[in-house]
C-alpha cells in the first residue's frame, strides 16, 4: 500500500504539487525502497523527455465526443426530482415533530404610551 501511494506521489512531485511533508515522506520511502526509487527515476526520465519534445499537431481530425440529445434533459429532470423529494421529506419531517404552542417565544414587552419613531434621527 505504501509503495502504491509513493508512486502516485512521485508523479505529483514532478508537477510540484506536494507539500513539504508529503515530499519528505516520498524521499524517505524512495531512500529505503529500491523498486520505488527505480520507478521514480524512470518516471522522472520519461517526464523530462515528454517536456523536452516539440509539440506536434494531430494528424487528421480528432473526433469530438457527442452526447445523446436527451441526456441533458434527463439529468435536469432527475435533479429536479431529487430536489422536490428532499423538500417534501423535509416538510413531512417538520410536520411530524411535536411543537408546543409557544415554542419559547414571546413578543417583547411594550411600554404604555411609547410609539416607534417614524423617522430615524440623522
């Protein structure tokens, strides 16, 4: 399991995507595991070759992936159904929970003769 994780981290290290701790763990494992050290060397060499190679245009046309016409509509319908189901279940759960008449809320006390100001002072 550790070798598998190290090999995936070796690729991330070449792209500069590891934290210092992850990089230290990678170096420690590669220092004691000859198979992972060989893998890391081979991966580094291959990556260097690919990055040094000149870019080439593809020959011929590259086919674009086509979606089925009704797939997007089906996805949106399923999302809408899930949202409606979740709202219905939430409403049902809320109606089944016991509520007291007061729920602990009471209006603030009023002062006889006091009125709310119509304007706020500037």
